[in-house]
């Protein structure tokens, strides 16, 4: 049984036991030093970048206006400056330039006819540009179904020769001929209207002048002209004066024709009574007027008919003289 080693109270503790020395002692183990904790370098505070001073902005120069730019670019070339003036702004000029380049790139711009082109070059160029090579190749199409008449063909053919010399296309020629015929129709209509107005004005003037003998004088004129060779009457009355007005509607011409007709046929205004000659009828009418001349209160001297009666008496005297001279 193991005895309790606890010292009793009042007794001295036992001395510690020293262990015996080991004849072959193990070498002492050197303690491994703990790894050194690297020192934490302090993170430097971010440097505040230096504020660079902003240079002062140069004073702004207002842009030159388009008119000044045009003058500057043209450098004294008036034609160039006028071409640039067709555009309202720089932007408009640039737009036109881009549009022209696009048109050229698309192939729609035809090459011009070379100077002093050979017949072969001319024929090729006309073919490329849709221009006939000969006059009879023109395809003339007039509006409203109009057809060129035989009377007009020589004039139209002469025009087509000039059109080919100018390298006009068929549609261009058609437009020119359309204008020609339309203008011709308008001129004819205007001339017809002017002729009608002239004839009406002349008729009014001659009615006032000739009075009751208006129709008689026209009958005398027509009867006289009917004695002329065939066609003379129509050519004479259809002729035109220097101002373009019809000869047959000119008051001076009508007066002369009526006077000439009366010279040729002096008794034309005398209607013979039954069983009487023209000379006797003239004598009787003159005698009647002479009786009126003896009365100062008669219609020959007074009243609205006096001038007419006096004129008639002078006419009868002239007729009588002509009859006696025959």
C-alpha cells in the first residue's frame, strides 16, 4: 500500500531529489527563431496633382461672310465670282459640288464633242447622245395629231438640216416645230381678229361718209372689178398694205375705187325712167333741182337735206359733161 507523501503538519519538507547526470548528454536544441514579421510600409497618401494653369483663350475672330469669301477665292476673276454668286452660302456651293461629283460618278454626264472631231468621232458621239446621223432619221412627233403638209415640207426640211448641224435631238426638234405651228395658228387668229376690227371700223366710216349710197358705191366697185381678168379682184382686195392691214378695208382705197367706178360708168347712179335715156333722166333731175335753186327758202338752200341736194346737183353736172364728151 502506498503511503501518502503529503507531509504532516509540523514536519519539514523533504529536500528535492537531484537526478543523476547522463554520461552521454544529448546536444542542446537551439530554438528556431520565429519568422520576423515584415514591417508594414505606410501607404503614401495620393499626391494631389498640380493644377495646371489654363492659357487664356485667344480672342475669337468672326467668320468672313460669304460675299467676302467669294471675292477672296475668285482673286479678281469676275466670271468665277459671278458663278459663285449663284449660290446663297458656302454650304450651298459645297452641296452643288458634291451633287456634281455624284452625277459624274454615276455616268450620266456625257462627254462633249471633241474640237475638230472627225466624221467617225462625230457619228459615234451622236449615237451615244441619241442624235440622228442623217436628216431623214429624225422622228418628228407633233402634238394634237398634227401632220406636216406638203406645202410646209420644204421649209421643215431646211430647218431639219440646220437642226442636225446644231446636233438637236428628235424630241427637241419636235418641240421647236410644235411651237412654230402653235405660234403660226395664234398669229393667224390674231390677224383674222385684227382684219375684222379694221373692216368694221372702215364700214362705219364709209357709212357716215357715203350715207344712202353706201351700198351703191360698193356695188359699183364690185361691178368694176368683175370686169378685170380672173383672179385680179381677189388678189387686189386680199392684198395687204405696208402696215399689214387689208387693202380692201382701207378708206382711201375704197374712195378711189368708187370714184374710178363712177368715171367708168357715169350713169351708174342714174336710174332712167320708163322709155327715157340716161341723158334725159339726168337732164330732168337737174331741172328739178334748178327750180329749187331759184327759191332761197327751198330745201336746196336750207334744211338738213341742203348739203346732200347740192352734192347731187354737182354730181349730175359731172355726169352730163361726161356724157357729152363721149
